[in-house]
DNA sequence: AATTTAACACACTGGAAACGTTTTTTGTGT
DNA sequence: ACACAAAAAACGTTTCCAGTGTGTTAAATT
C-alpha cells in the first residue's frame, strides 16, 4: 500500500514541476483542474489519482519546493569554498527566487491557501535559519567571522533583509535598483560579522562577486 | 444628458488609474466588483454609476490608457530635440511598459476579454506606427535618417523588435539581459536607417543614452 | 484469444462565488 | 425634521469549477 503510494509520488514529481511553472505563468485561480490535466496531456481522472484535491496539489508543490530547496543548499554546503562564498551563493538564489515571485501568485496563496502557505513559509524560514547557523559556525571556525556573535539576532536581521528587500520602498529615496540594494545589504552583513581576515577576503573578492550578480540578471 | 456623462467620466478618470494599479497587483479575475468598490472606498452602486459592467470597466481602462499614451508621445514630440533622441525616449517608454506587463494579466486579457484586448492593441499599434512615420520624416528632414527609406517596412520591423523582445528566446543563446538586448536593437535600428551624420550623432551620444537606460532600471 | 488494467474523453452535479440590481441604512446639509 | 446621496447589505440569477461517474480504447497480462 505505502510502496504503491511512493511509486505514484515518484512518477508525479516531474509533473509537479510542470504545474508549478504553469501556475507562475497563468496564476492559480486561472487554471482549473481541467486546464491542468489538459496541459499535462493526461485526463482529469488520472490527475486525481495523484492528488485528492486542488488544495492537496498546492500542498504537494510546496512539499516539492521545500525538498528541492533543501537539496540546493546541501549541494552548495558541500562545495569546497569558504563560508562567505557559500553565504553569497545561497543568498543570491534566495534573492532570485523572490524576484520571480509574482505579486498575484502571492495574493492568491494568501487568500485561498493561507494555512498551507504559512506552513510552507515557516518550514522554509526554519531551514534557512538552520543553514545560516551552520554558516556562522563554519565562518567562525575559518576565522572569517567574529567569534563573539549573537547568532540568533544576526540570523533574524539577515533574514529580514532578504524578505523586506521587495516590499519596502527602500529604492524610492535613493534611486537604487534591487540588485544594487542586494549588493549593499550583503556587504553590510559581511562587514558586520567578519573579522579583519573576513573583511580582507571580501574586499579581495568583491568585484568578482558583483560580476556574478550582473551575470545572473536577465 | 451628454454633458452629464462627460462630468461623470471626468470624475471617474483618477479611479481608472487606481483600478489599473489594482489589476496589476492582484490580477483581474481575483478582483470582483465588490472588492474594487471597497478598495476605491466607494459603494458598488456608485461604481455602477460609472460603468455598466465589469467588461465595460476594462474597456474604459483601455480607453484611458490609450489616451494617456497618446499624450505621452505628444509631449515627447513637442520637445526641442532631434529625431533620434525622441525615438529613443519613446522606445524606452514602450520597453518599460512591456516589462511591467505581467504574463498573468496578459493571459486573463486574452482569455476573458479578447475582443477588447485586440481592439486596444490594434489602436495602439496604429498609433505607434503613425508616430514612427512622423519620426522618420523628421529625422530625414534633419538629415539624420537616409532619404531613400521604405517607411512601411522599417516601421514593421522595428515594431516587431519591441514586441518580440520578451516572448522570444533571444537571450538563451548568448546570455544577454533584456536591457542589453534593447540597447543592441536600438543601435541596430539607428545605424540601419541613418545617414553618416545620424550615425555620428548617435555615436557621440551613445554613452549618455546607455546611462539613461541603467537609471531607468529598478 | 480472453481478461484485466489503466488511461482518456466527456458529461454531470452540487456548491460556491460573482455579477448586477434592489433595498435598507447611514450621514450630511438645509 | 426633511431631503438627498452615498454606503452597506441583501438578493436573485447566472456562471464557474472541483470532484465524480460513465463509456471507450489501448495496452498488458494470462
């Protein structure tokens, strides 16, 4: 019974990716279950063999996203680079992710699937926080970050950075692009938590890192 | 009777602007007439004094957009700069406009309000074409554009540039940002239609123009 | 070849939500 | 106290859509 379900789930995973893309393109409410099954080239009946409701479908997508995200962070953590590099890579991905997030989708999630959405956000935040804590530890061990840091506070502040970057009117006063703002925030963070060695490393790498950001923009 | 209607329309115009913003933020289908009246701080009844249906409301927004757009082009045309500068300014605005256009809104317009949308697009295209023709004439008179141009063909090609810039996969092969692509296309166009004097002018101004584009990005 | 399984297309239903209208309430100016 | 306009609420109608059920076809299994 359970193995059967697992097999179904495995088969269904690539479809989840497709459906996610569809949602981003057309919106959630604009796609009914008929539309979705059509776009996938399967019958609605079959679709309902994988999910038990549309809400369940959304939940599955969140679950899938969470898994995918954990995998990404894990793979970056495994790379043979120091803490600053890792933090930058992950931060950049978070930032790119948020950029893609359309306000309409956000609205729909909050209005029609609030409990699911909150749960997802909470899990994601927890995961980011955990990853950041590991990063702080590593950075400290590597002598890049200061050893007298209040980890909880720093994590909270940095996560707030990443979230608030979009909603806020930071860019209004000074006319900054989001990318500019991101660079400044990252630099702010690194300088705030780093030892002299860390700052020196950052300054040496700064230009190349900035270039990475320009590349990622399209 | 007619004067009365005109008064109503005048009062309603700022609301159209607000509603447009709401649509961009929340989507069209996600906002019912109750929501809209609430957000405007008026009653649904009052809203229905201005429009006779939701479809009518969309039509009014298109109408309003068209008017606004004509006004923008008119004001740029009135400026005391040469044809190349004017073309750049208008092109930049078209480009910015398209960038803001969310794929979900596009989908909704096509699916639920196709006739209205097509009519709007047609009018807009006609207007852009007309403006470009004037620009070509002016540029030729100013000695910046060549005098042996096939206006119709050039207009068609350039308009296609602006439209296709987003849908297409131009950026896939070379990894170009949209802004980069826009710059290249504009330069391509100017060089293609200009006299030696025109090209010289463009080359002299090129850097400043590029800077403008960077400024506009946020 | 017969049977089972699985997927597809399509029709149907019940309930929820939206539209557009009408009625009631609220508030303001005279 | 009255008249009036706009807001709020209520209402009937219609549309939409999630979810289910039916019949058919095609492939796999026996």
